[in-house]
């Protein structure tokens, strides 16, 4: 265990494994609520609606052949987040992507609902596996960078859970005494939070072992994915 960062001692789940032991209850999602109050104006509301519209999209699939598969692998290491980690080049999703334009399904997209049902990550995967026709709502991640410099023996203050079937980490908790919580932010900078995915550290990706070692560097630059769990 690194002295600057904690890793979850629980076994990470397989990308399509059901019945997670790490599940902590159901996730109930509703549509985004954008309201005007005394501090809002119409332009900021419209901007929020525009951004949301760009990040969510619907993909529709109907079974054509008995043995045809959707061809998407999902990671459900975080029971609240069901994330695309692989697209089979011979599956229905790959065929969809050929003509989908801006609605192409991509790595790190989050599956939000199946046939208009918003469920826990494991239940979403099960719904995909047992349904015929599918209406899948996806969300593009908000991808951002976060950098910090280590000072002495100060800990980073993150508890991370490694994904077993994908080379990334899920942030489980942020400790208030760590660097991540205490670093002053620039005007446009975002602070990591629980459920964010760390997909790259100091330019390294696709190798969790190398990425974890880089957390001990004097200067660290992370690339993270964030999902709107309030939606």
C-alpha cells in the first residue's frame, strides 16, 4: 500500500459480473432539473441545457439474427456507474457506429438507462443481456485534468478501487487531509470527487501497475472521467 494513497481492499468486479458484493444500495436517477432562481439567468440555463443535450444520446437496437450480440463490454466496478470499456468490431454496436455520426458509442461512455429504466450498474447489464429490442441511453463523460505537487510526506488522500477488466481506477473516497482536498483551485479547475474514473497518470494509461507507481511522483497530472450521477 502506498503511503500517499489508499487502494480498496475489496476485490474489483469483472466487467460483466453480476451480483456485486461491493454494492451499497440502489441508485435512483431522474431527469436533470434546471431551474431559475435569483442568481440564474436565461442564458446560463440555455447553456446548461445545450451541454446536457450534447452529452446524452439514445441508441436503438433490434435483434436481426438469433446469435447476433450487442458487442459491448461494460465495467461495473462502481455499482453506480456502468461504463463502456470495449466494443466488439463485429457486434451490433460497431454496426451502429458506422452510421451514427455524433451518436457513436465510445469507450468511457456511461450507460444511463435501458428501455427507459434507470437501474444500478449490475442491473443495467442484466437488462441488456435479457432484453430483445434495446433503447440504450448513454452519457459522454466530462473528461478533465487535475495536477498536484507533493510536499514532503503529505498524502494524496484518495482511496482507489482498481478495475479488474480495464486499466483504470475508480475514486471511492476523498480524504479531507490529503493533497487533493487541500489544493487551492484555479478558476476553471475541477477537483476530483468520488465516482470519478482515473484513466491516465502522467501520460501513462492502459497499465494500472505503472499508473499506480506514478502517484508517488513529485508532480502528478491525472486525466479523469466524470459522470452526472444526479441525472
